[in-house]
């Protein structure tokens, strides 16, 4: 007797083709590179804002220490240095007269280098005679 064989049915294989996998990897690589670029831009912006923020805090502290003095500050130039964060900051404070005799104008410039070449931050305030 002869045996007959059942016809062989060829089915397509389930899964992804090589082209589909490569396209998916390309899309994933583009998305990840975009995310990395955004992260680097955020880090750069953060570092650019760090110095002016620290310098502004140094200026505020120096002005407030002058305003807390019990007498009206004399006119002239004061210089000093302060540590804020992990950096040493240098400042110049110009005290000048105003139209009102009991009020002084305080202008401060904060520098990141001892040569005081370029101000990182500037701030202007006023101080009056205490108790008035």
C-alpha cells in the first residue's frame, strides 16, 4: 500500500522582519539623541545662571551689612571679598550722596576675579539714617 502524505502548508513566520527592526532602532536612536541634546542644553543653562545668582546674593549680603550699620555710611569706595558657595567673590561698593541728606545711594559691583575685570552682577540700593 501506498501511503499518501498530507500536503505541507507553508505558513508565514510570525514576528518582525529585519527591515522593521532596523527602522524601529533608527527611530529610537533619533528620539534618544533629541533627549540627550535637551538635557545638555538644560545643564548648560543651569551653569550659566549659577554665577549671576551667586553674585547677586553676595551683592545683597554686602548691601544689607552696610544698611544694618547703626550710623549712616560715609561716602566713598569700599572693597571686600566674600565666599558664596564654593567660590570667592570680590566686590566694590560705592556710597554716594543723594538729594536727601539723610539717605545714601549704594551701588555694588561683584566680580569673580581679583583683578575685578568684568562685573558678574550689579545692584543699587539706598540706606537711610537709622530710626528716621
